[in-house]
């Protein structure tokens, strides 16, 4: 359980919500809570007798956060699904990948964590701020399919404004533009470049020694030039190792970075300097983000064994289970 990084820094209690005394214990906890978050399919909490109405009767200021894939209503609301399905229906998966290839699965970052957990957290915090003024709670319906659609807002706007198409791998930021892509180095590793703006593109081609052979600054934004530039960049980056290119671009504004594996990211000098990762009981943890000027969170503590804090937490609310 100590390797369960997502449960770090939390106390853990377990209750059997089908048992009346355990349900009563939960409602005692709810009465003292700012927020409750649940991730069941729609209707499950209500069937258990601990839906929003019941919980908010115990605590009228409660923020009741509901995390689902499809939302609380709609024809797909009660279907099973996973991240890959939610980003499919929201249109994100279709947009990710290279020209002529099947869509690329972006891990489970876009649906589960981005459109899901992070927007749920934003919704809960927003509701808490409002509840502090109104003294009334909220139910937050956080659906991953909605959250992913929100993350896609700029792409969908671009399509409707005419500077983005639904042809995968042919756009400015989806590997269509040769100066915004990943390239293999002579040692079989990879580097990334994102030289969009003219001054950054100029620095890129200068550092690569391509000022006389690459499209001129300004012309690089013309999609008709992208296929001509790509083989030039591919050949150039294959001339050196990834580490050698890091030395060439040291301190540069060419929008360059090495593509690092996890173990390399843990040890990169920038991440070390910012203390982006800490080791706790032999396990690497990313530190809390974002950072605040006046308060610094403690380093993460290992996940607790499931149910380890049940008695302590319930006792603090005056509850003793048989």
C-alpha cells in the first residue's frame, strides 16, 4: 500500500454502507465536513440512502462532488466506461495522433485526471467559496466527457474559425508542423522542439546550421512548407546524440527539450533544483502543485493501509462502532 502514491497523505477509514450503523457513522462525518466526493454510477448513493438530499439535510453547507464518466443524466449516463471512451465521445481522441495513423491514446491523463479529477477539484473549491457566502451547499456534477470537451475548447474554436481541421496530424500543434514535433537522435533517443514564434524558429535553424536550407522565418508558418522542412530536421537531429543536442541548445530560446523517461525526469537538474520530486520510504513522489507564496505543504507521507484510521476518525466525531 505504500506504493499507492495517489492515496498519499490521507487518512483511511472503511465503512460498510449497507449496514445502518455504518451509514449513520458516515452521516456524522458528513455533518462536520466541508465536502464529500463520490465516484459511483448515477443513483448508487441514493439507493444506499446517502444521496445529496440526505447528506445535505445533515449538513446544509455541504458540497457534494460527483465524479462520473458520462454525467448524472443523459442516454449514456449509466453505461460503464473508461478514460479512452470518454475522450472518444468528447472528440479529443480523434484529434490526437499522426497523419495517416490511428488515434494515439494519451495515457489516461486527459479524461481521468485532466477533464475528470482536476475539474472536479476546481468545481468543489468553487462551490466551497460560494457556500462560504451563501451558507448553502452545492451538488457538483463533474462528468469526464464534459471536462474533456472543456479542455478541447480552443481546438474546437479553431475549427470553427478556419485555422484548424479535423484531419489528424495536419495542424499546428498535432505533429503537422515540422517545427513542433519530436525527432530521433543518433543514439536512438528523442528530443522535442516547439519553435512556433519567428524568433524561436530563427534560433532553432541557426543552432542546427540550417539557415540556408530551411524555410525562411515567417514562411515556416505556411503549411505548404512543413513537409519540405521535416526531412531536413530529421536528418539534422540524427547527426548527434541527445546529450550532444542538449549541449548545443543549452540556454537557448529555440523551445527545445530532451524527451525523458521517468527515471531521467526524476534526476534532471531542473527538476532537482525545483525539488519537483521527493523520495518517501523509497518511493518517488511528485510534490504538490501549484506552489504558493505564503504556505508550503509538507512533504507527502506514504499511503495508509486501508481502514487504518477508522476508529480514530470516527472517535473524533463521537462515533463508536460495535
